[in-house]
C-alpha cells in the first residue's frame, strides 16, 4: 500500500512538471513562503469512553513551508508541521490518556481554482485542494503519576486515589488529582514498534489575497496515517488526525523573459556612443552630425574662436572683433564693403538684364509664345497644363501660363539677388515653357 502511494505521488509531480513546461506564464513565480498556527485533533483508539469532552483531544500546532506555483492550475508545496496530539478515556472500563509530540514533513500537489475558469487569477478569494504524502515522527507519553511520583488509581466512583480500589473500599484512601504532565513514555512490552510512519494528507482551504505579494490562508488537512501506534494502542485501525490552521503567505516573482531580454542591452556602451566620431558622446553632444575631422568643443559643437557665430572651418577671418557684424564667411561687414557689394550687384544685374533682353533667343521665345496663343485660340477647349508647384512663383498674373515676360522677370529677380530664383529654377522654367 505504501509503495503504491509513493508511486502515485511521484507520478502526480511528474505530470505537474510536464504541464508546467508546456505553459507559458506571463508572470514568473518564485516559491512563496508561509507560516501559520492552528489546532490539532486526534482520532484513534483512545478517546472513545463515555463522558469525554472533545476538548481533551485539542492541541496546538504550527506549520511553515513553501509552495511553487506551476502554471495556472497546479502547485507543489513542501511544509513542516509541529505540534502535539492527545486524548483521554475516562469511564468504568477504561482510563487511558496520552500525548505525543508530532513532527512531520508533507509533500503536496496543490490544485488551485483561481485559474480563470472557476475563479479569476486576480480574485481576492482563491480556493484550493491538495493531496500528497507525509513523513511523521511521534512519541506517545502518558500522564500516569502525579508530581510526587504517585501512580493514579481510578476508582469506580470516578475518583483518583493513591491506592487501588479494593472490596470493601478503603474509605480513608486519599483522593489525588491529575497534574496533566505526560511524564511516562508509553511502550508495548510485546511490540517494539517504530515511532515513525507515512501518511496521506488531504486538505482544502482558500487564500485571501491582500496584495500581489501577501495573502492569508485558512485551511484544514486530514491525515490518514499508516500506523496504529500514535496513542500506543493497537486495535487494528490506523490512527487519523485533523489540523486546521491560519497562515500568512509571502509571494515572490522574478522578471519576465521580455524584461530579461531588455536587461541584456549594454546600456554602458550606449552611453558611450559617438555617431559623428567627434570625441563627444551622443548623450552630451549638442551638435550631432558634425562633419568628420572638425574640431569641436566639450559640447560637440564646431570651434568658433572669435565667437562670431561662424565655425572656424568656415571662418575666413578667425580674429573678428567681439560683437562685430560678419558675413557668411565670418568676415567683418563694414559700410564700405556693403556699398561696394551693392554697387557690384546693381551693375551686374543691369548688365545681365540688358544682355538677356538683347539676346535673340528671347525673341525666339516670344515667337513660340505667339504660336501657343494662336493654337489655344483655335482650340479653346484644350486642357491647360498644370504649373509645377516650384515654378508657380513665376506666374505673376496667376493665369496658369508662363509667358516670356514672366521668364524675363524671373531672370531679373535672379540678378537682383531674389533667393526664390536660381539658375536651375530658371532652366526648369524655360523647359516648362516649351512643354505647356
């Protein structure tokens, strides 16, 4: 029988492990620990006499243990139970008593109902049932003598006296009281029995989840043992007992796989990254993307020795006076330089404008324009072309057509320094003129 029980428990644990390996938990649990206290009640051969209070079998018990939750349904718990079992008989035919310390270890398979089928996984109340195998150590003792070493003699009138009852009774025999000190180890002279046994714990309970990390358990376990000697009396039926308790449980978790993957990132290397290779880490670089080889300051920005806003690698005047107005090359701008530049621009614009006005190609463009107008006049339903967005700035009269006058105005604007026009844009404007 014992071998069958052990094999069954091993198979249960193996099946639980297989289920656990096939399930993926989003939240990985570490073993939880718990400790609690309660009462133990014995059910055996002693305690069946008349006029016996049920309180004579009640003793305190304590438990500590840990549980590993596996998946949503199952868990495996390992716990120890420490306490005492006791009971007494007091009747005309029997006056027996015993008390035995109990130390045991339980290995249980736990089935949890907070599995999203009967109860939600985050339910405040979480019932469970469990079964397993126990190893039990006991040592029955009896209260056979008082504190003075005088043996108890139970008389038929219900009293305990220091001498045996005789007939006729001795009226002067002194009545003594039990001191409930279990001083004598109980033995069987015909059987030197083992004071250990296996047992089958069958339990149920529920957890009150206060937080993700803390719960309170209210549970009871009934133990079926494979011994009839816990009370020292062998009457053919194995002893049994009940343990009801309240405990506090602390739960622990570890980082999920996703978090563990994130934790593998080398943040130290990221802190030292320098994409523009200017010697300043990107996290401290105020000017990312600096041209390779450019000298930079401690903030990663190109050096500007004279603080004129033009970096040294572009500055053609490295020692401009502080506060001086400079051009795009870092050269100080003076009234004279402004006048010369303006004069040069004006003369250049006039010269270029006159040149283009006198160029025969403009006359050719005018002839082409006249031809287009004639064709549109003969075919008024023809679809007008769409001016590209980049060239609409040249359509001064907003008629959706580019004329030679508008091309001339664009050329003049270019020579006047208008940034809206460039050589490339004017070439595109002329190309579109022939396409429209």
